C-alpha cells in the first residue's frame, strides 16, 4: 500500500519540524510538504498529490477552520485532520462543521496521531479521547429530532417536508399552494418528488409510509381523520 501523503500546517516552525521528524519515522506516512498559513496549504495542494492535511486551527492569513472549508469544497478527496492545542467545544464543533474528519490534541502521543492519520486517510473519523466528552455533551445539548433525521435520510427538502405535512389533510394542491404561497404547479411538482422519494404513487400510500417512517406524527393523522 502506498504511504499516506501528508501536509503539515502549523505556524510554529519548531513544532512543525519536530512533528515532521516524528511522523517520518512511520513507514506508511510521508510528509509531502509543510505550511505555516492556511493560504500556503491551499497553494501546496495545487502542486502536490495529498491524502491528509494535518491542520492547526490558529494560523495567520487564513486560519485552519477557513482553510478546511476551502479544502473540502475544492479538494473533496483530501481529508483534513485538525491538530490543535484547544480543547474547548467551540473549536471542536467549528472544525467538524467545516468538514474536518478528525480532531487530535497537540499533547497526544505520537502513536495516537499516526493512527488518526491512518484512520482519516482510509475514510474514517477520529477524535481524541480527551475531547470526546465535549463532543457528546454538545450533541446532547443540540438535541435529537428523529422526524428531522428521517426527513434528511429521504432527502426531503424543507418545502417538501411542509407539503408532506399538508398531505394528511383533505386540501387540494391548489389549496395547499394558497396555504404556502406557491403555485399549484409547484405543489404538484413537490408532491411528485415526495412520491418518488417515498416510492409510492398515491396520497394515501404516501401518508401511510410517512407515518410508518415517523415522518409525520401518528396523532396528527388521527386528528385529521376525525
């Protein structure tokens, strides 16, 4: 298997060079280039084949979060692994939201860092054990909406979700359109998309499947049947 090609991005030269020496001892990891700013990372990516960018968050010019967003948009095959001294939840969630595949602290053991690089290079995710409680705490505080989750799984747009809620009523497409301030034709197009995504062909089938999947509350269907 070919070695994982890595760019190191950190504005502290001594730390970066020391890290490069440590990682170079791994036979399956190759340090392809180094960068001291986010902009330099993007410049390096234009010239080299890279598997993983090991990215600090706090850098001059373009910070690590902004650079991560740009990498995800421009180079979707490149994985970003954040290597940061920050343990706060804001930094962790900002990195995840930007598209980073992993988050490792700078005081991690070299073995942990090398393993994190391998994991994200293979398409997985990695978060240092010491910041995992912050990740779980943040997820709990955000809450979990199973209806929203299911709608996302079936790729229903926000407007399709609105119309799906209206399908359990006896309203016609024209009435739904007036309710939502869109044309009847637009409603019909959305209904056709909903049917396709749910793999049904009638309103009754759509309601039954949506209820079974938890896309619409059971008590809402009962109320409309009364």
